[in-house]
């Protein structure tokens, strides 16, 4: 008897699951480092210092995303796939060495965050390219829903598990940073295994004769441009909620575990329970509706100090609206773009994401220190209102057909 053969579609599904598992593990490591602002406050630093190292991380992340087309063309997606997790693990190791040495020098904090940012940027960009390459037009939206769901699951489980372990086992924050390093390393190993075996990954490489500068510039003024702006604003809201949640809760008489638990349930649950229906609906109606709902849910944080029920409801509502809107933006950016250009669209999408993710904490840190968290919560609600206006206006503006003069059709 011969051993049963595994169909190509089944193999692709398993490879896709490997990349989803990698995203969950690296996001878990990232979630643990959401406690870094609290740790820095405990050793005498402030929110502005965290905003400064975040800005340094932003510069590194943006550099990685900007050179990722050249990296992809030179080394290929297959070789780049595991590097992001390794860089993130190196960033974890850097801060651990600094802390265990007892010196707590300033420079290693910047170096650690820059390495982590570089690792997350490369993983975020290349991982999305791999998921797109392993998905068909019919299931790409649902694939991004699952990818984003497990990303959020990892980010929220990080601080929740850390809280439980430090409270009931006697472990410290530095022990959690060790756990983050191990998780990132494990994720890198998974993507390396999958990338070496998935033939579809090679199809995502950018041809050597591509005109990268011209094609990137063309995409900035294409139908995808609106979604680049929307994801930048979404990332600004997201990074504020995640990175400033613990100090906000401490100042408001709340437990940050309420947010992370509610957020995880809402984001993951909505993406699996409602996500497939949303992905089949009319995005020009659903996306503005979700963003408008996010405005209301974010206002809940403004009125939540001293009211854990409002805090929990606001967290749930924000998790649902953000959880469904973000992958819809990503799927829409791909949908309105010619197939040959989708790898570059993912790169610009990542660039927009990281601009918000790493630049906005500096502004949020200044606002929280000088104007307070009441103002900061109103600010992010205002960003969501701006998103809603852009989406309403953008979908009502006549759209051009996807451009065909892109990198992929020159090879």
C-alpha cells in the first residue's frame, strides 16, 4: 500500500496556518512589551521617554518597509520570512542584557526598540505578502480576517498571561520579556519551515527588472491611496489603546485586564463570527458604518474612569469595530489594485501602518503628560471621526480602474 498523498490545496492551507501561528507568536511577544511603559514608569522614566524610543523604532520600521521592495527583489520572500522574528527576539535580548546588568543605560532601550520595530516591520510586511500569495481571490478576505484575528489574540494574550503569571507565580516583568523572546524565536522557526516548502511564496517575489520607484509612486495616487490614509489613522488609534492602556487604567481606577480581555474577545470573536459576512458585503457601506461606530465606542473611554462597566463595554465595542474594519481596509486595498501590483500595495500599506504605530505614541505621550488622559481619549475619538469622513468621501468620489503598469507585468 502506498501512503496517502496530500492534495496541493491542503498543503497550502497548512502553510497558511503556519504563517498565522507565526503571527500569533510574534504578536504575543509584542503584547508582552505593551507593559514596557509601566515598567519604565516603575524605574523612574516617563511617558515622553517611551514616546521617544517609540519614535526611534518608527524610523527603523519605516526604513525597513521602504527598503523591503529591494530586499524582496534581492533575497526573495522565502529567505526574508523568518528574519523578522529573529530581529524581534534580538530586541528582546538587548533589553534583557541591559536590565540584568543593572546599568539600565539609556542607549540599549533605544537599540532594543529599534530591533523590535525592525523585526515587526519585516514580519508584518513579508507575512502579509505570504498570506496573500497563499490565498485566492475568493478566500483572501477571510484569510486576512483570520490573520488579523490571531494577531490580535496574540497581542491581547501577552499582557493578560503576563499579569496572571506575575501575580500568582512570583515571576517578574523581566521573566515575561524572556517569554517574549522565546515566542518570537518559535514564530521565526515556523515561518522558515513553511516558506521553504510553499511553492506559491516564490510567485510573490518582485522581478529584478521592475521599476520600483515609479511603480510605488503610481500606487500612492491610485485607488488604494484612501486605504493607506485610513490604516495610518487606525494604527494611531490602535497604538494608543495598546501602549497607553495600562497607565490610563492605573490613573483611572480601573484594571487594564478588563480592556485586554474584552478587546481580545471582541476582536477575535467578531472576526470569526461576523467577519465572513462582512467580507461578502458591500464595503462602501459597511466600512464607513464600522468607523462611525468606532467614534462612539472610543468616546466610552473618555467617560470610563471610575466606571468599569463603561470601560468594558467601550473596550468590547471598540474591539468589534476595529477588528472588522482593519482587515476590510487591507482586503479593499488589494481588491482595487491590479494583481501584478499587490506585493507593492502590501508594502505601502505596511508603511502607512508603521507611520501611525510608531510616530503617534510620541504625540500621545506629550498629550498624556501635559493635557491628561481625558484629552488623549478625545483625540483618538477625533481620529476615528476623521476616518469616517474620509471613507464616506472616498467611496463617493469617482474611482479609476486599477492601474496595469506595475512591477509584476514587466517580468
